[in-house]
C-alpha cells in the first residue's frame, strides 16, 4: 500500500492508502474522492482524470505521447506537472504522492 | 442493496448502467435537491462495461477494479440505489413503477436507462452448454473461467465484441479461434471498409481464422448437453470447445412498450431525449433518437432523418448528463454530443468519431499496410467522421475538428486536401486550440 493525497481547489484534501498497482484515478473513484471523474474508465479516451502532480516533482514529463496529447482535451489548463491520473499506477516509490485536482473535469 | 424504499421519489431512474448512474450523479452536480431512486437488475454494484471484453477478460483485476464508484458515493449524494431489482411494470397514468419484488414506487419523473441485452441466434433452439454471449459482468466472469480451458473457440459474429473476444482468446489464452460472420466483411455496421480490413489483417496475424460471408446453419451437440461445434450454411463442420455468440444487442424496450410508449428498435425519443410522455425520458442503449441535424455541426445527418441508437460508453455518459440537466433546470436543449467509440483487439486499437453511415467518399491517411492509418468519411465533400486504426493522434485531431465550428476548418479538410502531400491533420487541429487562431488555409 502507498499513500496518495488529493488536494482540492476548495482547500480540502483526501488522503488514501492505495494498493500497489492501482491507478491514482481508480483509487479516487473507489474512495469517493471528489474532483476526479475517469469517464472512460482509464482507457486514454478522455481527459476527465486530470491532476497536477505536486510531489514528487518531475513526474509530469513521464507522460506517454498518447497521454500527452489527450491532456490537450482537459477542461482546465494543462501545466508542466499535468498528468492523467489513470496513467499513474501506484508503486512503493510513489508513497507520499500529492496531486492537486483541477477545478473542473468536464 | 438493502434498505427500505420510499413510496414516492421525485426522479426514478430504471437501469443502473453507465447512463443511469451518470444521470443520478449529474442531477446532484446540477443542484437537483429532490429524492432520487436508481434501480438496476444486475446484482453487482454499477460497473464499467467496456473492460468486460478487454482487460477484464484477459484476467486482469477483479470486479472491484471496474466498479464505477466506491461505497459511500451513492449515500453521500443521496441517491437511493437498489441493485438486483428489475422493473416489471409501468403505470404512466398513476405515475407508478412496479419493481421485481412487487413494490410499487411513485415517480415524479422517470428516466428509462434499461440498456440492451445480447441477441441470441434463433437457431440455438434450446440451451446448450458451452455457448455463451457477453454483455454483463456475470457473463464475463463465466467467459474468463471457461476460456483458459477452451482450446478451440468459434466466435459467431464479426462485430466489436466478437472480435475483442477472438483477439483475447487467441492472444491471451492461445486458443485456436474461428470467427464466422454472415455479412461480406467484419464490423460492417460501425466501421468503414478500410478499417475493417485492418482489423482482419490484425486478427489473422494473431492466428485467428476469419470466415466472412458465412452463415451458421446449426449448432451441433454430440451429447445433447454441450455444444461441440457449428455447421455452416455451406455444410462445413467447425469443431469447438466453446462457442461465443456475438451477434448484436437488442434494446430493452419491453417496459416502455407494455406501457404504451412508441418503440421501434429502441424507445423513441425526441431530440431532447424525451419520450411521447412528458414525464418520461429514455437514454443510452435503449433509446432511439432522431439523427437529423446530428451531430451539432450543421450538416444533414448521415442517412437522412432516421433514428440513431449508438451503443457506446460516450453516448450513455453524454445522454445521462444531458437528461440530468434537463430534469434539474427545465432546459429543453437538443442532444448533440459528438459520438466517439473505441475497440481493442489485441494490440490493435480502433477508434471512431462521428456517424459515417451515408458517406459517399473516403480518404485514407497513412499506409494501411503499416497497420497505422485513418479513414475519413465525407458526404458531398463535407467530413462526417472517421476511423483510426492504431492512429490515436488522428483520432484526437478528428475529435477536435468535429467539435469545433466548421467554418474554422472545413475548407482545409476535403478529400482532395487529404490526398495532397504535406497534409497534416494534427496541425490543423492544433491550430484550433487557440480561440483567436487564424482560420486554417486550404492546403
């Protein structure tokens, strides 16, 4: 298990213990965390699980080309640290991950 | 889910698939404060259907991994969820819905999101073992258990679900797979011919034998319990340890029909998704809506004013959101969301956007022999949509174009322009990203 913190635009946050191998998107849905929609189920067909990765730094550039292009469909502006959370699978090395959810996903 | 239901709800949603769940969820997003009941006949908590014939079938993950929302979601949104309970009767005069357990529930307004069920071939006649179809999580669990021990698999029907299963059976489980399709080509309902050829080449590379233009005459059973093969109309016998029937879906319209609502391959709705009864809406796989003026781009619908009933996740989601807005705000806007769809067949990803039926011309981008290409469909020179085969960038560019105002790009995307050297769909789409960007010039 590894901890992920979801920080929301209203100042609140959710901290979730996520099984290794589970995506940050799926963990949000399973734990009723607001701010992440995951409309296509993690299939890189939409951009409704957009997050900004605050910690660790440098996770943004780890995007695939597909993910990178799909981020252009996000409802909120993309930033260098933007990711689709369905593409971040939890591993021990990401324990303590902090993501910020955008104001809107649709 | 247990718990006592009220006698009356402001909004009752029948069907707890993606369309129904989206409606309930979006009602709260839209600020609707009334009581909501969501009922569904499947036992499991509402889940995502596309993975059933894709990742889930390969053995990855459990039902939890494809469950739409975790515990607490429905409660926190004050959505009463009753699973494992179908609706068996509708009295529109009294405003009552009768559930499978006999309970009558009053509704203020009703949303039918009853989905579709797998069509069964009439030739089965009776129930054989080792003949399965794939529509629900329960079906997928059976198939996932059966496939590893099925050395020879016959797939009846060359549509998306059949081909996804064929690819998984061949690639993940190493089965010998034969696909039998009655029509002259694969995916004839929803894919353009060139992309169907791409899918055929991909399946053949996985060792799948594909017989098009071949009807099934009979399912054969040696011991009168389990099927052990099929006989084609040409008289050929194809032995099988497992027969997967993938011959399409039938919309679940009985509830509406019995209540006197107009039905024709779907519950008939107007362009706001409302049925003939002003208190009843229908959405998702069960609803047939007018294709005229659809999608929004302002061209006549492919195929004229006929009704369309796209069976897709996108359609279920967007229609759920649309009807929720109508119910919460009273808005009576026409539904005009851009249709898109995808299918995974082994390493092949097929993606389509728009409704291409009724096209009179196509243009190919990329080299089909390379396995990565797109086909654009036009009618009277105007782009209707297109398919992409292992060309996700093209697919995304097409979605951006078709979602944007036509005047900004249409002159640059014609069959002639596509054929010209240096044509770059991605550049045109990126040019639309900036609202003030210049109109792309004709190439």
